[in-house]
C-alpha cells in the first residue's frame, strides 16, 4: 500500500519543456519545488558550472516530511535528469 507524502516538480513552463528538446537549454539551471498537502516545503536550485552540479536545497523549518526524504528526492530527481541526458 502506497501513500504520497510529498510531491517534487521541476519549475514548469517554457524552460522545462525546452530542456527536453533543445540541447543548449540544458545549460540553464533547474529549480525543483517540493510540496506536502499542497503547501510548499522545500526548493532545490541548481547553479551553473562547467563540470559537476552544485545545488542549494532550502527546506522550510515547519516541513512535515523527514528532511532526509527531501534530500533523497532532490538527489534522485537530478540523477534521473542526468540519465536522460539533461
């Protein structure tokens, strides 16, 4: 039995779609938003670097989700994007 505890989504719109189809758009940093019960709990922002990834993860003080889960989700989202070539 599965229960959703939070939702993580890439910042939407033109940039998110463009990253999937236009190669150089992958150079623009990504932002992920995390919510629980419809309320924001964290934001992960990528910083541009030529080699490697640097991320800033801001988790709200009143986050109802175990912070280790938020960190793990942010890392997994980046790993998945890297595997896709982005």
